[in-house]
C-alpha cells in the first residue's frame, strides 16, 4: 500500500490516510452532542447514502453521454467506431438486467422486490467500479448490502419474510466481498486497454470469452476442491460467521413483524401493494441523508476549488475493513511522496519510482513464494503449514 500510494493521486492517498482519523473525530463530536455513540448500523446506512449520492453525481455529470449511448443501443442512430464497444456494452447491460430480474421472479421473488434488488445491486457495483478506476485504490469493500438497505428503507413489512430471506442470502452470495468479484478486475483491465489505445471492440469480445472460460474453470475447480477437502475451516469469518449473518438479520426482522401482529398483512402484499407499506424510520432517513449530503457537498467543493484536499471517496470507505487496516500505510505513502516532491521536485520523484515499484514487486514475490512453500509442505506432509501467512487481501 505504501508503494501504491506513491503512484496514485496525493489527494486519494491523503483522503484514505485520514479516513479513520476523521471518522474518530466525527464519532467523538456525535457522542458529545447526542450522548450516544455512532452504531455500526448507522455507519452502514451512511455509507449507503454516500453510494446513492455518488451514483446520482455520476449519472448527472455523464447524462449526455449515457443518453446518447442508450439511444443507439435501442437502434436510434448509428454508432461510430469509437462508440461501438460502448453500445454493445449498453445492450449487454440491458439484456442481462432484464434476464436477471426475470430469473429472480421465476425463482419465486416478488417482481417489485426483484426489480428494486437488481437496481440497487447494479448501483452498488457501478459506484464500486468507478471508484477503483478513478482513484486507483486496490483494496476496497462497500461495507453494505442491497438486502439490508432495502429492508431498512422500505421496512420489513413491505419486503415480506420470504423475499427478505431471499435477497439477504442472495446479497451474501453476490456482494459479501466485492473485492473478489469480477467487476474490479474487469474495470482495471478495460482501463489498461483504454490507456494502451487498444481496439476496445475486439477487446470487448476477448473479455467476454475470457470471463466465460474463467467461470467454467472456476466452478469446476471450486466444486471439486470444496467437495474433496471441505470448506474454508481455517477462515472462521468466511466459513462460520458470513453464512449466518444474513439469516440472523432476516430472523430478527421476521420476529419483529410477527410480534407486532403484521405478519399476515406482510404475507398478503404483492407487487405494487408493497410500495403502499413504504415506512422508513426517521433514523434511517437521517443516516442515508447524512451520507448523501456529505458526498454531494465534497463533490461540489472539488468541482469549485481545484485545490480542495479531500476526495468524496472518504464517505464511501470510512469504517470499512480495508480503510481500518490500510489508512496508516496510505498516510505514510502520502507523506513520503509529498516530501519527495517538495524537496526533490519532479526529477527526483521520477528517479525514485523504481524503488517503490520494487516495494510492490517484493510483496507480490513473497506472497508467491509463500504459496509455493505451503504447496510443497502440503504435498510432503499432507498437512497445512503450522504458521499462517497473511497478505492482502486476507
């Protein structure tokens, strides 16, 4: 992270470095004024609101381009060579989105909940991919889930017990840890291809083919490994806690509407009727609003003042696991880069690049060596290594 911080924008490194420090300061002020600490749930909803705000900013600033591309995706106008890949991608998005919603309804989910879940999931990945491409941060997590957000916003009665379990479980499968999903890797590869001025249309089809092959190989390899060697017992978080979180949350809400006598009303709601029971709490709206307003305000300040030191990404990452373990490294990398540029200038900064490339390469090398050593140890002894070696992502 220190090595990477040398290459990414100083604004990003400083923002990531100050994320937890500012969160502590905000938490302290909140406690002094209210007498209660900021809960994890409040922080999650605040990040969700920040994602909503950032998505609105992306859609607004790019509205002209998006409207043009989607018009051509529907056949209104002919795409030139530079737009062909974007138009194909837009068509793929539309087809995939509709197919996903239809698939969820076939599996038994109410069509309104299926539509809302799909839109929220797409929004989360849109912002997540944009942040990684814009900032260069290699290790991120949204820290919120579509099922939890929809239940908090619309209320458990409107969502219903069955759909609630479904979307929370599906959210665990699809976006419990998006740093390990395809979107960061695909976004990075497209960005590299674009910077290298490759033919994006040809690259698009290569990418689709690669993803299909990878999914087949990954499914077969994961299934064979899991059924022959069991689950990830050494990773208690992934093997014990994660599979229980969604069901624990859903059970809590189902018990709530059962005890209040609203379970029958909830079961009877279908389609548009669910929207009539829209009942977000004041606390939920405050938390969502705080994140949305904060990220919008910081974005406006960046648009207005070119030297504004902080990026609105701070409200999208603070309190997340990556920010908690990486903030000091980002701050150290920012400090080193700032000193080099201030006292040495651009030439010294360029001359020191190989040093920081070496730092990054060294960590990658030692991670590869650790995998090799652990593999040899397993084949020789038949057991896992007695000492676990952790490296990002853990």
